[in-house]
């Protein structure tokens, strides 16, 4: 993760030219993840319902609470809450001896809910808000819904009709890590370009957005673990709500919001990995 960020920042001009690849990389990463899913083993629980409500309604609450003070800060914090669970979350959950099945189920639910909710939310608070609502909704849905839903649909169809091929594809799921690293280089480079284009007056906003992401990150891990503990699923609750698909979040912010808002999920990458590293260290220390 640090290497990808540094490389993306140093060679931002080169990676900026590759920015068109980001949605395709997200698609492939999700597809590889979903090829490992067994729908029959996943069950919706009350924990998942609470986490989804916090993810969707919480993102709106954060935006409306902060927008009177700074709209860009509000957008950056909002997208950090709205973003679905990260594709690597089941891995961390397994390392912490949590319920991987529950977390995997929520990861799917989280992505599907964002596919449905994001077009509506961005139609009101994003760059498309000057368009009529239905036109704005369709414009965003074409990209977000297809990007998040199609990988799942394709994986399920392949599992049904070509299980051998699907199993072979699933065996290469580790490629997601390298695709994620490349995507992180690209979005970091694109973020650097936006920062360099800003005048000095925006630096305070950028710092506020990064700090806002820190507060949001800590709150989501704490709240998620608290709700998860109530349902005897502490680790899955914390990772489900706290560990985000930051690549997708950065792309959404850069595409539909003020590009400076993408610093929020960009900083979230650092904050969530610090928290995850601490959790893994603490778990291993207590073994």
C-alpha cells in the first residue's frame, strides 16, 4: 500500500494517463471476488440490516451535518461512509478469527445497496445536480450499477453453467491484490494532479477533508464493532462498516463530486490500514 501510493505520487503524469482503466480494474477485482462466493452459504442477518442502514442513511446524515460549514468536506466524509465494504475485508476478518461468511455476505449486500443508492444520492449532491433528476439518475446508474452489479451477475452465471471454469478463475483471486495496487497508483496519481491544480486557499480544505476521513474511519470501526458485539459478530461488524473499497470511493468522488473530496477516501486508505495493522498486531500479541 505505501509503495503504491508513493509510486503513484511520484509518477502522477504517467498514471493520470491510465485513469480510464480504473472502472475496469474495479470490475475485474469484484468479479474475481464473486467467483469465490457461494450464495447458498450466505444469509442475511439483522447485523447486515443495521450496517446497511448506517452506510446509506449515515452518509446522508454526515453530508447534511457538514455541508453548512464546508460542502467539499461534507462530500469527502459522505463518500467514506457510503463506500461499500472493501474486497480485502474478508482476508482481515479471517486473520482476526472473525466470521468470514457473515462478512462476505455483507460485502455483497453492501455493494448491491450502493449500486442502487449512489445514483440517487449523487443526483442530489454531486456534479449532475443541475440536470433533471431522472436524467441525472440514468447517467450515474449506467456506470455505477453496471460496475457493481454486472461482476456479480457474470460470476453467478458462470458458476451455474461452467463451474469448472469458474473454479479455475477463482484460483487466481490473488491477482486482485496486484490489480488493487495498480488501481491505487492510478487514483493516487489522479489525486495529486487535482491537488497541484488547486490554489493555496484550498490547502486548508484538503487538510480538513483528510482529518474528516480519520474521524469517520474511527467512528465506523467503533460503531461496527459495537453493533457486531451485540450480535456476537464483533469482527465482521467492525470490518464490514469500517474497511472500505477506497478505490471505488475515490473513483466515485472524482467522477461525481468535487474532485478535492477524493482526498477523503484517499486518506481513508492510510487510516484504515493503520487500524487494521493495529488490530492484527493486537490479535497476534494476545494469542
